[in-house]
C-alpha cells in the first residue's frame, strides 16, 4: 500500500505542487466564488493529504478510503481558512485532515462503542482543548468530570473507548540513538524478583539526582503531571523543565549502563 502509485484513480507521482504565492492568489479567487480556482487549489494540495494518510497505513483500511476522507478534511480546511491570519495553509490543514481520518477510523472500528460514550468523549475533548487554550495547561480528569457533571471513571472509560488500537512494535520514544517500543513497557506482574531489583535500581539512581531533578522526575513520571503543570507548580519555564528532565533521564540511563 505504501508504494501504491494510483489512489482513487489519481496518479500520485504526477500531483502538482503550489507555491505560497499561487495559493494566496487562488484563495482570493476562491473567496470570490471562482470554482476553477477551487479545483486547482484542491489538486495542488493533494500531496499534503497523501503525506498525512501515510501515517495511518497498516490498520486494515483501504488507501483509497483514507485518501477520500483526507480530501474531505482538506476541503473543510480550505473553506474555513482565513488568509488574513499569519499562518501557512498546511499548518492549519494538517490537524483538520488528521481529525477527519481519526473520526472515520473511530466510527468504522470493528469494536463498536456506544453513541453516548463517544459523545461524552468528544465533549470531554472539546472542554480539554478549550481549557488548555485558556489556561496554558491541560485540565485534570477531575476538572473535566466536574465540568460535564459525570464521574472521573466515566471520563476515563470514554477516553479509553475511543482510542485506536496500537501495535506493540509502535515506538513511543526516540532519542536519535535508540527507540523504546510499547512492548518494552508491558510489565510481567508475576516476575516479582525482577520488579524488586528494578525498583531498587531506580531508587538508587534517584538518590544521585539533585533536588530539582528529583522533583521533576517524581511529578512527571510518578504523579503523571505534564511539563506545563510541573513548570507552574515549581515556578520555572516549561523549557527549563524539559531541559532538566532530559538531563535527569540521561543521567539515570548512564547509571544503568
């Protein structure tokens, strides 16, 4: 599928590519109701759709179907894009294309999720996005539950229900030298000796961190805080939290070697 050249009857190797100036000129004509400019703009951005849907290959869905859904997202982005905003169209369009594809995959998942659970999850996501935008940090599960008038367990269940299945071989971290895969994070709860030894090693490593690094690692990986939340709690910038966290992780990794 990845090497497929023709999708929905379109030869992807011959797709045109528009310059920023051409896009701007076409947008002016589109706003004036020029359908020819609209078609030209869509064709000139099909490479963008193709690049986005490639990340969803391997989930059993037809490339043609994903491409068509991605084009719907592209058209929605085109219809809602504001040329007066100092933002590139691709920056605006990619999240809309991704969102359209993810909705399609969720709604066509073989594991059926009730409409009420999906609706609750979408409301929670909308509140989460709004809250994050207004407060520069993500809300807690408790805050989302309080806003929607449900229990935290219902929120957690709704989020889990709409998650796409992932491969155990999917990478979750890469530092340029090595990757950590989901499979590496699956614990054997029966192997108590190994868990005891690992816990002892981590505890010894934590003792060698300075107080600020220890606090950041504890809040990030034991308490489940985001970098923004940690920054707000200890009074430093998110960039400083990121730098200190990376430094502490590198130090712990060196101790393990």
